[in-house]
């Protein structure tokens, strides 16, 4: 089973492309579920049919659902929170502390992610297509297993058995699911505009720091080429398409990821037939489940003179706000406010960082023997 997560800046058309992908998979004989975690709930509009929180049949082999985070909070979180409060109070915490510790940040998003994993694991699907919220919400969603597990470890919940232990184990399984490139991949949708390109680059970096695999980019809503047409409208089209082509060339030069392009349509693609037509362009020369880009190893070490070079495979733009620190055997990397601790290879733990720079392969750090020893 594959899980494909579609996300991007709000308004770039990710919902339509997710729906088109699911429709093509079903038309090709794959049993597919497309599920939306976007609070806007526009997936039903793309198919032109009503949808609910439970998977419903849209067409042969094609099912769809909307995740209702508020309903999940009402049904699931209240019970779990009561269980945790009982366990924590029994562990010696007073009632007030137990109450405070069971108010987790981002519980709506956590339960939405949990529901996607549940649907993926309990249905007969060959593919689960996820229409995620806009980029910022998706980054919070994908970061939650790590963030909440860290929260548990920093609080009195650490080592508490029962409900808290089950929650920690569940978060770990979610993290493994999201970080497995054989199972999960992100399809990052953008429109070829400078501001969207800048956000796309930041998103690629943030996802790489999270260990989430992006296997392709989709540039949506390119204006059609004017060919030999004349007049003011054709002139506008040529100018606009030239601007978009320049953005795409800049994007292609900055990432090894394949970029697929989809032209803007005069009529909004609604319904299965229109979505299949869109998918034919989107996947021209490829198939939705095809892996077109394998993730590079996060860390690569090579000898360099009397020391070593360590490459951390994260994409960095010239404008990225980068901060590096070393804490014991960990390298702390912070890019545009997103932080990750990376355990240094054993080979480098007795060496000191002497220099760092960014190149096309990512962040390159140089290590030399630490005269002080360790």
C-alpha cells in the first residue's frame, strides 16, 4: 500500500490534483481511498458528490472521506484524556497537574493524522491519497508525532504505563509510517509564481528536516501557450507564460526532484470525467504510484585531507535562516525556525567542526581531529 500526501500553499489546486490522482488509480484497477484533512472540506466539490467522515463509494474502486477533526476530539480524545488523568493521578500527581498535562497542543491535527493511519490500515486499499491542508498546517501535522513524543518525554508522563504508554507507542508507529519512503510520499503542489516558489523551497527544507520524503513537485495552472495568435490577449498570455517558465527553470535548477506541469483549464474540473482528463496530463509518461525520485541518505561522510566532510542532505535556499550547534554527539540544525537533532556518525564524534557551507547537495560540514580529545 502507498500513501500519497498532497499539500501546498492555499489555493494552488492540491485538492483537485489529489482527487484526479485517486480517480486515475481507480480507473487503472487500483482500489483507492482519497481522504481530506483540510478543514475547508472541498474534496466533495471536486467529485460533485456529498461525502462524510466514513469512506463512501464515489465510483467502482474509488472511495472518499472527509476527516472531521472536531468529531474525533469529541469522541476519542475525551475518553483518552480521562484515562490519562486517572493514570497520572494514581502515579502521584495531584488533580491540577494531571489536568494540565492532558491538554496537549495540536490534538485536532494529531487525531486527523491518526484517523488517516487507521483508515489506511483497516481498509482494502492499494493506495490512500491524502488531501492535506495548506502547507503550514501540513507541516504541523507531520511534525506532531515527534513534537508530542518529545513533550511526553519532558513531562511527568515519561515512564508512566497504561494509556500514556499506548499513546507514545502509537506516535512512534505514526512516525515510522510517515518516514518510510516505501510507503509514504509527499506530492508538493505549487503555482509558478515567485512567492509560491519561495514557500515551496522552505517547505522542502522543513520536510527534509522531518525525514519526510517528497517524490515529485507539481506545477499547476500554467497558462496555455499563445502559439501564433495575435492581439492583446495573446500578448498577455505570452508574457505571463514567459514569467511562469522562468520560475520553473529556477525551480528545476535548485532541486533534483522531477517537476510535472499542468495547464490551467477554462472550466473547473468537477466530476470523474473531468478529473480523469486532468490526470491524463498530470501523469503523462508516468503512473501515480511510480516512484520517480528516491530519497538521498540524510548523512554522507567522505574523507577530506586529514579530516572528513559530512553532507546533510537538506535543500537550502540562499535566503534560508540557518543555525548550527553541537550538543554532545548531536548536531542541532535549525532552518527557518524548524529544528532537528541529528546524531553524528560514530566516526566523527571525536572530531571538531571547523567549517560549514551549503552546496547543491545540502549542508556540508568539515571535521578535523579534536586536539582536546574526548
